[in-house]
């Protein structure tokens, strides 16, 4: 068997570690060409010792010397590279078949686009790049014969429940994304006013990076996933619904016109989706055990609470507005989440800042990379300027429109 040659961008993160866990179970199937991290040199060198990739990349140029010296001290012949251009070069490299896009945030966009332009197979975890540049990314994928395998668990579930041939998808009525509801499901706005980053990052079912954990707590993660589903599956927003399912066992569903609903179930462990993407169209052991349905006993479902968690509705509204609105939403969210994690904003300031930034900026067509990057930069600037004025002002009794 020829081994699949993998670049893992964001190798030191939660998705990166889960991917490497699956890869390590199948040394006959996979070899690593690139591992990347932002600036965590020690963690990256430790991964290089274990997995012996051809190259290691730190996107932070200031970390280059430490990486080069660390690899040399470890006696490895892994090449050291640094900077965003090195990340793009690794995504396009001729020695690589598959790029695992596991960087967090808009920082993952340029390497994901580079992988698309180079016609790679892309295991897509980095949902922010789809929210920011979905139209552009899907066009590059089609133009260059790249293939996206969604590994966000909901999109992976939908991908598993859809017919393989897009021409046979006419019978799909809608897709239904499941949301756990996060650690604050059932809270009132008054209760949310005082929650801490530690509480927000303590997800009841999934162990994930800090940014996506906060997004899960605000329901922004589900909002980003609605936009992601729109681009990945070419579905109008009216055909993308969300249902809260606290156990995170049903990972999402497809609703067909004949009344059938197909669902994918499994443990809340990202290795299942990653193994599916890694081996597709085959299946391999992921290290995740089977479900004991009798022991689970029950599965619960409820409607999302839009009034208490307005971020989901803001995402539907941004998708309806189209153009650069999703890019603005994503950028404002990255600013808001980072401020919340650093203690510079409260939990309720997150939706307030998103709303204020969307209100402050006009929507433009997102028809070029320049237009998209300009919208992202402008939204970060505006959100950064609005934040000190807003922080602490969001009142628990504020109400927002629902989608
Ligand atoms: P994480 O914070 O655990 O890891 C992020 C990785 O990206 C790290 O390797 C880090 O070094 C790298 N990185 C951070 N900032 C960077 C920058 N500016 N430039 C280049 N690299 C940078 O995040 P995660 O939880 O693994 O999430 C990664 C992506 O996958 C996110 O887009 C997230 O929404 C998505 N995702 C994660 C999960 C999950 O279970 N963790 C599930 C579904 C989707
Ligand atoms: Mg998800």
C-alpha cells in the first residue's frame, strides 16, 4: 500500500493531537511530511521526535531560531521553517497528498486556500476559514480538483449521511445540526453575566481548545457551523436547522423528503470524524469504542434558546446579509473571545460586541481575497475600538431579534 502523505497544520492543538493519535495507530497507512505550530517550539519538537516529519513550521517567525536549535539538539533531520509563507508552502508541497487544516481562527485561511489551489485532499477542521472565505474557498476547490473531507463532527456526520454523488442529493429536505448547548445550557442571562473563562472552557462532553470551547458556550460555534454547512453542502440557510442535544451522541442528521432522517451516532470523540476523513472512503480503527445504547438509556432534544444565546441568530443574520458580513462576524468574535479569555470582557459582552460591530460596518461583496481580508482587518479594528466602551455595559435584560 502506498502511504498517504500528511501535513498537519496546527499539530500541537486539540485536533492536531487527536489526528496524531489516529495516525500513530496506522504506521502502514500514513507518513508525515509537515507538522506545524504557532510558537510552541517544545511541543512541536517533541512531536517531531516521535513522528519524524520532513519539515516543521512555526508560523511565528520569532520562534524560528528556537525551532532550528531544538531540532538540531534532538539530532533530527527535520527541516525548520517559519512564517505564514512557510505554512502556505507546506500546504502546497509536492511531497504531500493531504492537508489537515487544524489551525484555530482566521489565521488558518491562507494555508487552507493554498492547499485548495494545489488540489490537495483537505481534512477541514478550521471552520473560521470557511466562514471568512467560503465562496472563494469552494471556488478554488472546484477549480483545482481539491477535495474537502469535513472533520468538524457535525459536518462529518452530514457527509456520512448524504449520498456520495452530489447529483443524487435532490431528495434532501434539510440538514439538522446538533448542538450540545454547552456548559451554560438552561442558564438565564442574569446567570451568564458573571461566568468565568474557566467555567466556559469546561465543556460537559468535548475536550477542545479554548477558543472553540467559548464559542460552544455562547452558541457561536453552532452559528459558525451553520455558515460552514451552507458552503460545504451548498444549502440555503432555510435548509439548515439546529437542535440542542445535550448528550452529543447524535452528531447531526439529514432529513429527506420521504420522511426519512439519517443520523450518525458515536462517542463525543473527534478521533471518529478524523479517522473517517483520514481513511475515506474506507474505515479504520480510531481508538474510539462502540456506543452502549442500553447504558445510555435516552437521548434528549430541545430547541435552542435564541433569546439567551443570541450569537446563533447573529450568524443566521450574517449569512442572510451575505457578502462580507460573515467575515465581519467571525473577526469580531475572535476579538471578543480573546478579550473574554483575558478577562477584559464579560460573557454577555461577546454578543453585544458582535452586534455592535455588524451594525457599524457596511456589507460589501466578498468576491476577492483582498475584499475578504480588508473586511476581516476592518472588523478587528472596529471591534477593538468598540470593546472598551462596551465592556461591562451589556445588561442581562437586553433582548435581541431571533432569526
Ligand atoms: P487549539 O487551540 O487546541 O489548537 C490550535 C492550533 O493552531 C495549535 O497547534 C496552535 O499552535 C495553532 N495556532 C494557533 N494560532 C495560530 C496562528 N496565529 N497561526 C498558525 N497557527 C496557529 O484549537 P483546536 O481546538 O484544535 O481547534 C482547531 C480548529 O478546529 C478550530 O478552527 C476549531 O474550531 C476546529 N474544531 C475543533 C474541534 C475540537 O474538538 N477541538 C472540533 C471541531 C472543530
Ligand atoms: Mg462541531
